[in-house]
């Protein structure tokens, strides 16, 4: 015990600079976070789970060590959106329920009066039953409205609660300039086409509920980016929620047919651009962004992971099922605004990573057609296969392997047709992560021919390099202009 005490006393006498040097000797601070290393895996709740906890363990030893390591601990941060449904949906149905109660509290009486006032103002003409008249946030846990049946409560992605507490913490500890990467995480779904199917009529979306969500998300991105100058942001959320967080569209009523509990989206930018101090430009930057996540910074790279579509092949007439098209609609917006000045911070995407395990060929074709419109695109990495998933009978179900591999092969044909053959610029690189699998490399090579017959002769279109397996669009003086 005396030896331990003596050792601790000696360590406490070391200057901060020497302690920091020791920290760097016993652990590797250059290891990327799990939100990067696990991004290409099938999406799950373990995106930010790190088996290596040495930095956090050292930061827990004492206040002095914590102060020295706090910057490293929060270099890669995560914040979860509040998961409790704290929004009360005012509707005629809720009014009927409140009128059926006896001796209701003043708070519930107030809610009933608000519902009646909206109905008397003419809202009742179009909004009967469960149609929403208004959404109100319940901040106080002691609010009597919190005790109402759950069917009257809604969940809305918001900065309230966890996010505001997180931002207050980093401001208090002056960490705004230390956070390089942030993961925004939620497992809550906004079911399509309605959050609570059967309770809110289809025609009501785009009014009360959607307006509340858009307003809250606009505030969410504003409060995050107004003080934190992130070089990378990652969102992990179920498809229906991701559509809102990305300011995109799910555009599918068949999401239920696919085993996609979560999608990943990541934006990053090069650090060569020096942005003005956040405190002097935060209002202007927010107005320039339009309140959308993709306009908050001049992003240069985007990564999207849709997860696995195997379960879709198990359904009758599977080819008519429509997977979520969030990434497609997001790219369409970027392509449309790439050369416009409506948002001065419109992303100029030069690097795209797209992961979708055994996707539908038609789905990939739409995405490739849109990528072909991105004039700045110079690097594309694709992962479409994980053969181990096909060995799981529960996941494969009634799906046919021939259908799945046939669609996979067709996807690579669309990459060549829309992107590598004519529409990409000279020097554009395509990296196939699937080509690392020897069983798939030959098929991919056949789908991406290096030459094309023009005017009766073979001309160079692509150059193939083995390490890593990639194809590069090359210049040929006899190739027609693109």
C-alpha cells in the first residue's frame, strides 16, 4: 500500500506536459472512432460502441487527468435525441376523451378549451377525429397531460432535452473547437405515412405534424452548428426518421418489407477552408443553409449505408416492392443545386461512399443516374455484397439466391452504364469493396469492360488497378467528347 501511495505521489508531481507524453505512449490517439471503422457494417445500435476504452479509463482516474484528456475524449462525440414522446396531439378525439372525464384538472381544462377554440374557428371542417389541430410540447414531467393515454402522445426529433444538455456541457467546458466529429443518434421511428398509423389521416401530413417536425429539426441543426465547427457529422436513425433528419423523402410505402432498422448518413468536408469565427457568422450561416443539414457546411464527401434488402426478395412479386429512396432524393437535391447560388453552402460532392447490401437493381439505377449529374464527383466506393448473409435461412426466407445475385450483377452494369462509361470525368475512380471477394471479382470485371468499340476499333474507357481493386476513367484521344 505504501508503494502504491508513493507512486501516486510521484505521478502527481509530474508536469502536465510530461503526463500528456506518457498518455500518448500508452495509448494510440490516432485510431479512428467506431463511427468511421464500423460505418460500412450493417447498421445497428453498436455504431459508436468502442471496445478500446483506455482514454476514457484514464480520464476517470482523477480531476487533473480528466482535464488533460477532456479534449481527446470529446474529439469524437455522440448525442442521442430524446426518445420519450413528449408532444401532445390536440385533436377532436382528445377533446371527446377529456369531456368524458370527471373533475379534470385546470391543465386538462385548458387543453379542452384550446381544442374547442380551434374547432369553433373552423378547423373542424377538415379535421375530425384523430386529425391534428396542434402539437404541444410537454416539458414538465409533472404536467397532467403526461398522464394521458399514450395514443395521444407523439415523438418529434428535437434539440430539446439531451441535445441542449450536451451543448451546454461542451460550452461550459470550452470544447466547441475540440469536437471534430459528431454522431446524432436515435432509434425512434416516424412511421410512414403516419407516425401512428390509423390515428392520423394521410392528408394531414404536410400540415400540423410535418410543420412541427420541420421547425424542430431546423432548430436542431442551428443550435448544433452555431457554435461547433464540425468537419464531420454522422446520423444514425430508422429510415422514416432519417428522411426528416436529412431533409429528404422516404418515398415508399413498402419499407415494412425490408429489414432496415436503421440507416447511416455521414457528411464530411476538407479542412483546407478556414471558416470565419462561429460567433460572428452563425446567424448568416444558418440563413444561407436554409436550415437543412446538407447546407450547414461546404461538404465535399457523403457516405450512406442503407443496410440490407435481402428480406425484400422473399415477398411475392418482390420486384414491385419499393425500398426507401432517401439517398436518391438527397442526391437529387445536391445535383440540382450544385451549380446554383440559392444556398451559398451547397455541398460540392467529390467523394461518395454507398453501402447497400444486395439492393434492388432498379433502385441502384436511379441513384447512379443522379450521381452522373454530380459534376464534381471524382471518387465512388461501393459495397453491395455480404455473402454470409445469404447463409442465414431466417433472413433469406423464400428469397431465391439467383434473383439476389442477378440483381447484384445488374447493379454493376448500371454503374458502368450511367457513371463510368460516358458521364464521369477523366480521372474518376471507382472502388468496388465487393471485388475484395475472389468469388465476385470476376463477375465485376466482366460488368466493367476496359474497352469499348467505337467506329470499329477498341478504345480505352477504364484502367483497372488491383491494389486496391479500382477502375479509373482514362482519357483516349479518339473517344467522343463527354
